[in-house]
C-alpha cells in the first residue's frame, strides 16, 4: 500500500466532505448522498491500494504499482469477501455520514453569524413549516411532532443554547454498531483458532469423504470382478461340440445361456457404476490434495484476492463446507440489509422533509432517528447465529 497515495485519499475525502456539507445551496438530503459517495469512494480507493501489488513493466523497464480490487476492504485474510466486514461498513457509512452531514449543516449559521434565537422553538418551527404564512393549530401540532422526532423528547418552552454538534446517537443505533464490531472481532478470533488447527473436525470430514469414495470404488470393482468370474464359469459350463446330441448337456447349455443373458446387463451396470465410483474417488482425492494445499488449518482459503467472490459471504468457511450455502450467513445478510436500508430511508425522510434545512438549524440539539428494540434484538440474534455457525464444521 502506497503511503503517499493513502494520505492524499484521506485528505481529499475530508476536504470533499466539508465542502459538500457546507454547500447550503444543495438540498440537505442530496448533500448526505454526496458525503456517503465520498465515504464509499474512499473505501474503494483504500481497497484498491491494499489489494494492489507491484509488477514489472516491460515497456518502462521498472516496477509499477497495479491497483487491486475496488472491494478490497471487504476481503479478509483468506482472500474471501467477508460478511461481517460488509455489515460493519454499511452501518458505519450510513450512521457516520448522517451525523457529519447534520453537523456541518448546523455549523453553517455559526460560520455566517446568523444564529436564530428564540425562546419558543415550537413557534419558530411552526412559522418555518407555514412557509411565511401565519401558523395555525395544524402547523403548531406538526411542529410539535417534528421536534419530538428530531430531539427524541417532548418540546418545552425553556430556552436552550444552540449547539450545532449536539447530535445524539440513539442507544439502539450504538448497539447496532457495537454488534457489528463484535461480530467482526468474534469472527476473526474464531477463524484464527480454526486456522491454527491442522487436524480439526472439518479436515477429518473432508478426509472421510475421500476415504468413503475410495471404499465405494473398491466395492464396485469387487462386484465387477465377481460378475466376470461368474460369467467365465458360465461360459465354461456350455461345453464343446461333443455335447451335441446329449440331452443333459444341451439342457445345461440352455440354462447357461439364460444365465449369461441375465448376467450381461448386470455386468454392464456394475462396470458403469465402477467407472463412476472410480471417477468420484479420483475427484475427491484431487479435491482433497487441492484444498489441503490452499487451506489454512480447517479453513478454506483462496490463493489471491482476485479469486474472492461476493458469494463467499453466504458460503461455509471450512474445507468441508466452503462450497455449500451457510444459512446462518444468509439470515444475517438479509436481516442486515433490511434494517440498514430501512434506517437509511428514515434518515432520508427527515433530511428531505419540507423546510428541513432551516428547521434543523433552529433546534438547539438533535438526535439521529432510532428503531425498535425488536429490530436491535433481531440483529443481535442473527449475528449470534452467524458466530455460532462459524464454530461448526
């Protein structure tokens, strides 16, 4: 990773974030999208740096840096796309970008020296919602509901100092961030332990599969050998030309021919089964050798970041189940996407409501929107199942 490039990326992202946040002529919700785009762009550039590598340039005759994958920040030590990394990044980008957008927006009147002071915030918000008209009961009731949503408490007439950075993060949102961090740390610890276990349960399962395939092939081969032996004995029982005219010999020959007619399809089926079993045994043996070469203890690993796939997020981790879907990961992915996108839609609705810009610059303090305890519990349960699934083969 190039140090100078990384420094420029961070400084550039910080400058763009501040510029977009203070550009009051752009609607607040659009500025939030721009700041999120800056965060995502920074993560993309960092990902390309950490997965890039130095290569020899035949034209220039020197070593140049070749950037790697745009999703490099999602790739873990096994060169696989990590679900826990995706979850943490989604929550961090959504929550942090929303907080920064609101903080910079509320800083604008401070920089311009145009703070609006009012002893009755409810009345001021009602006037803003009325768009210059005389506010009535409907506007006052609406202003009360808006303030309740923005501050997380009942509005009062008590004067309060305007604090642009007094933007609280609800406990449920902090819990979601904490759960994401715990899932990433817990998954890393579990994978480190399994990577150090060369002869764990997953490795034994894979070896047992190869052994079973060899046993099946050996059994099928023995059956073919037995049928061929019976076929030879039957052919010998037919007798030669001297058996002609002997009724007993002719009867034995007729029975032998019937037995041959019965044995032929059984022999062909046994040979086909033996061929399939042999092919399966060779496949399992080759797979065992290949997986053991690439494995990190019990864990399956790719040889490079270029082999990482997004489907890795819903596949098993070990050499025994890396090619199978992991339902605990599927559940966690769906739960995370639903809750994160729902929360993002809630933040969007606040930033895009009528008169959102001036209203948010009047309220003395804010709180980011929250969600129910049930949603936080669902997120915790899905992450718990995700970690529990990593401990099984």
